[in-house]
């Protein structure tokens, strides 16, 4: 088996897992682009946006959609996805927050154009989008590739981010399990025929302004994934309360997860009886969840929302004893 065919097989397997999860968790419904459930079976049940449109930033015409009411939460999807890939979790978040969903550069309804795929550039773009939409400060939740974009946005513009949640996110290439690297390096337009039956392709062509760009997107995603990076210096720039969420069966090495948390000041010493040595940042490991299921896992929202709302501090032993005296 060649490297390309092996990687295509892996992608097809992951796509089947994603599709099965969507089928289990959500009911197909009408998409924002106007396709009905028969024409666009990969779209999952989501709320209707209160506002949507495009805004041009740094040569990219980004699509955005706003859902629900409440404190603003910027939501950033994973690679080869779009806003709707969160499925019922988007509905859950929008029932508590004003959710600003963004289709990343080259994804969903946002043009690919000629610019390279770059989380660093997209992080800068998000700052301009947030300002253009009239927000002074937002909470941010990013998943997978979207988590990397969220990291860059928060590191570059901490004044715009109140709280940050990164889900199944790496800060450096070596965070992947070693077997993932050659598979990712093989991503290219050579996989186009194999990808046609996947939900990534079907959801893309249903709403993309230029559906014929999917092979080009695969080439650009492959070029990005073949690059080595280490954003540990950017992690140290994060000044806002930050939560890391992973599945216990994620594609990211546990050692990398722990190091990420330590870069944020957590996991370095015992917290103390009075929480006097406790970091302001948090780490959550959700059991029985893989990387590919995380965006649709209800436990992700159940974990993120209390943190975003500033809740979750348990009473100390000393406080509990004091109440009984």
C-alpha cells in the first residue's frame, strides 16, 4: 500500500466515524445555503442565525453567522469542517450565549483564494472580524485546527479575549502521535477521488462558493500540515483564564497535553489546602472520547460552559469545616 492510499484509507475511516457520530447525535435539517435535508444530508440540526453574512479581511471574504443571545462566544471549527460541524453542541452553546460562528479561511462559505492556510494569519484575521462586528471583547472556543487559530488570536490580541477554551489542540507538531505525521504529510489533491464519499467533501460542496476548489484546499491543507511549528512562546503570552479540553483517546500525546498545561502555569505543584498555589487555568480530560468525536460530544459543552461562565470552584476543606462550626 502506498503512502497516499494508506492516508486516504485512514481519512475514510475517520470520516466514517464522524458520519456515524453525526447520524447518532443529530437530525439533518435545512442548511443556511437553502439546501433541504435530501439535498444536503451532512448538515446537522442547528439553530437559525440571527445575523449572517460575509466580511472581507486581509484578502479573505470570511463568512460569519450569529446565533442565540447572551455574552459573546467566538466559535472556531476544526479542519475540513465548517460552523455546522458542532451539530447539537452549537444549539447547546447558543441557548446560553451569543455564538459568533466563523467559517475559517478556505472552509465552508469562506473563499480559499490564493493565500496559504495559516493559523497565525487567521488569528490576526479574527481580531479584525471581531472589531468589524462591533465586539470589544469575546470569549473564544476553538476545536482542533480551530484551537490553534484561537491560540494565535488570543496570543496576538489578548485585549480582545476574556476567556479561552482550546479543545483537542496542540501547541507544537511533536504533540501528535508519531504515526499521524506521515499520514498528514500525505494529504493532497491526489486524495480527491477517495474523499468524495466523506462528510468533509459533501458538506463542503453543499455550501462552498467555489466547490471545485476542494482539491486545491486539500493541497493547501497538506502544505500546512507538512510544516513543523512550536508555539510554546505564544502559549506563554496568554494572559486570560484558559481551559484545555481533550479526550482520553485523543490523537494528541498525553505528555504533550501535560506540557501544554504546565506552560500555562498548571500542574507544577500541589495546589494547597487554600488553593494558594493553584493556577488560574484549567485542564479537562473527557473519558471515552476521541479527537474525531470531540466537536459533537455533549461533554465538551458541559465542561466548557461552567468555565466560560466563571463557575466551578469547589469549596475548600477549611470552608466546609468552618460552615459546620
